C-alpha cells in the first residue's frame, strides 16, 4: 500500500490567462526588422537635415563664414533672441497663422462638400469632377501659381474682364494678394480631402445614410450628425496634413506675389526664412526661423492629438 492519499487524483493546474502565448513574444522585433530599411532612409532624409538646421541656428553663420573669410563662432540662443525681438517676425508669424487657418478651413470645406456631392451625382458628372480635381492635384505648384497669376492679370487676364474689374491689380494690395494666393492654395489642396473623404463615405454602410434620409434629415444634418462622426479618424488625418502644408506654404506666395509682395507685405514664415537665409545671407537666422516653424507644427499636432485622446478618440 502506498502512502495515504496516493490514490487521489492531483488537481489540474489552472490555465494561463492574460498576455500573449510564449511563441508570440519571440516575434516582437519582427515588424521592426521589416521597417528597418525605411527607418534608415528616413533618418538620412529627415533626422540629419533637422540636426544640421538646429546646429546652424546656434552658430554665427553668414556669407563671411561660408566663404571662409571669418571663422564660425557659437552664438548659443543669440539668433533666437535677435529673432524674437524683431517686430517683423511677429507680424509675419501672425500673418502666417491667419493665412494658414483660412486655407485649412477653405480646403476642408471645399473638399468635404464636393465629396458629399460625388455621392449624389450620376456616373458621368462624377467622373468629370474627379478628373478635374485630380488634374488640379497633379499640377505642380509653380505651374499652377503661374497660371493663376495670368488669369488674374490686370492687362491680359480674363477674370477681370468677366467680373468687370478693369485694370484692378490683385497683387498690389495686401489682402487682395493674400486672397488670390488663398484661392490657388485651396484649388490645389482640396482634391486630397475630397478623394479621401469620398472613399470614407463609400465605406459607410448605405443603410445608415438611408435611415437618416427616411427620417427627413437634410444633407447638412446627415453630414453633421451621421457622416462626420463616422469619418472623424479620416478627417483628423487630412486636417493635420492641411495644417502642416498650409503653414509652410512657399511656392504660391513667392511666385504670385514676387517674393513676398510690395514692401514685403505678403510675407509668411517660409518666405521670410528664405529672405533671411539667401537674400540677406543670414543663414543662421534663416535656420532659427525653420526651427521655430518645426516646433510650432509639432506642438500644434501633439496638442490636437492629445485633445482627441482625452475625448476618447482612437488615433
């Protein structure tokens, strides 16, 4: 006979709960191995230039240092102090923020409205509208800007003749020049919002939209109460992209206003940085402006994402 209790069956071990299986943990680094080539390319194309931009912003780096006539010296935050104490910088910053906000609002409004329109027209008008929008999207910025300047030319442009404005020069006034650039920026930017939003609307079950229509909801009410909440992740992405693109606009302002307008009345930060770095050969000040722009865009993007997470949105 064995010891007491030898014939009793042993209790089964409780099953493991929580956490991935052991075999799954071994592949944790596998996705990073696939991403490694792309990360190396991004590091070379993005990280190193940003490092050089930040480094130059802390140096005394002008044409004299570039040509080797004077040694390069370390200024620390001297360039930033000089930049922040310049009233023109604050005027340009304010103009950039207002202009970028207007462009983002115009782009999102036009893109979303046309995306909804695409779902309500027949196949042929939809195809023509898509081709026209993609044509605007594919047009290089410098080409589109040149065409818009010709269209609104006071002597040869057809727009003034159609509107009966005579020889009104759009680029002479500050607000009219900004308005002209605004329309061009929205024209070349709305196709991305339109196509992306249209694809998102097509992914929404038709029963949801039909139910809203049967309840008597208007097009605006259907968009505001049904489609926009469902498309919020997509709208977040295109909004952030629009903020970044419109905040650092350069080509349209430079081409259409001749480098910043009369008496530099149409300067934005990107053109202002170009003027400082290359027109005035103050490369360190131009780099400091670039760093300030980078910090502003990062702050706006991170703040926006933080607010969305606080509201329970999944990013």
